[in-house]
C-alpha cells in the first residue's frame, strides 16, 4: 500500500506476485509494484515531490495475522535508486501477541538479506 501523507489518502494497494513454481527469483515483490505505481502516479499528477509518499509493507499469513517485514537487498537497492528515503518505506510494529502497537518503523535495514537462490 502506498499513502499520500499531505492529502491523507491511500493512492494504491497491491500485493506481491508469487510465481507458479514458487521461485523467489521469479516472483515480483510488493515493493517493485509500489515503485511502478508511484511512477505512474507522479506522471499523472505531475507531482515532483516524493517526500509526502509512504509505502507500507507487511506480511500476512492465511489466517489473516499480520507480521512486520523487512525489504530484501534487491528491493532496498531499487528503492534507494528511486530517490525515496529510508523513512518512507515502513512496516507496522507488531508485539509478541500479534497486535499492532500503533506505530511504524522503517523496513530498510543495513544488513538486508539477498533472496534465496535456486538450487
């Protein structure tokens, strides 16, 4: 999901697109879709200022329980290349019982992991 802070509205919602053979290398990550949608939004509105946009990412299991998540190394690289700040890619903070604390944190870590490789 990506959100326009100044206008206080959700611009777009999406999810990752796992490939049929479940290979992480072939799957599209949610961050990639968000960057594509942000570029489309900027071209439509001629908005040059990206500082008001927040991308919120999370993981959800089949029971609907939400977990916080971090960007992988590939997404981190493409996000930073697109001139978005680290504080604009956020994930909800979840406590040990699985409840949202009401706050967000940056989902970009210094030591982000590279997705698993094919064997």
